[in-house]
């Protein structure tokens, strides 16, 4: 299948890894795409921040463990400059969670993706779509959702009203209709007015996974549409909480 390049200007990428062989390989791989340009490389977090300031990227590929300033330490500063995707050998749950909470837009583990998947992931992160394989098994508990979502919506005037609605829902005692904690989270975001793409971004899951959750939610709420599900969820459907 031919490579499906993004239209428009080249996607500017900063590659950060202490291994020169890995850096060179990534630069060659990414630079060979007509829509991607590797504008700088760095061997540690401090140099990465300097490079990102001098050569503003659209995407930063960041290793975790590096000498001097490591990836997690540099991540908050880099995330303020461009979307950051962790590209590392570290798959420990606590490292993944720390990266996401510090602002990473995606996380890939060396050896667990194909070349095509890497290219797609870089493009996805470049257009602000999250990249987090389900194989990492990362999820957020309800009390973590609000703080995580707040960090996302703080950069978007479109999502701020949705965050306010979610906060009201998290503080309520509504019936949950037998939904799992993840389904409750997704339904809260539906009720807040988010699209499937926005929900995927907020939860670091794919849109396909969002659709699967929505199908199960509709079945449990005995609803056939978003509006009907929202009405039942918020208690405004005829008959109140009668199922």
C-alpha cells in the first residue's frame, strides 16, 4: 500500500535520544517521507529544549532515559513548545503514567510497532491526535480524569465548557446504570458535548475504542442515539431513572 502523506507543509520533527544510532535511524526513516522533515536532533533533555527553541518542531520524539536531563524531566518544557511522543524502550506502567501526566501526547515502545505505525503515529501527534497503544494497559480512575482532562482543555476554548460539565457530573450522585468506570468516563464526556475524536484525545484511546464503549453504553442505557443516552444519563428522560 502506498504511503499516505499528509497534505500541506512538511511536518517538522525533533528527534531526542542519547543513542546516536537510534537518532540516525529515526532521522533517515522519517526524513525519507515527503511530508516530514527532521529539523534537529538532541542527545538529552536539556539539549532538546534548546533545539526546540531554536528550530520549532511540530512533533518531538523523546526518549525517557538519557544522561544529564532525562526525558521525563524535560517533558513539561518540551510539551509547552510542541506535542511530544515518547519513543523509548521503557514500558513500565509508572513511567508511562508519569509521561502522560507531564504532558506527553503519545507513547510508543521500541520493538512494538512497525515502520508504518511509527510514521502514522508521528502524523497523528502532529495533528494533535493522541497515540497510546491499548497494549500498554493505561487507564485513568474517575478522580484522575478531571485533572488529566483539565490539562487538555486548558489549551482549548472549545473543550473548556465540556470540562465544566464533566466537573459537575463528577461531583454528583447520579445512578451509573451498571456502566464500568471507563464507560462512566466516556458517557460523562458525551454528556459534556464532546465528539468521538475529542473523547479519544481526552482518554488517550483510539476512536475505534471510543465507538466500542459507546455501543456498550447505549445498550446499558437502552438508548439508540447520543441525545437519548444523554437524557437518560442526566435524568431528564421521561420517567426519570426508570429503565
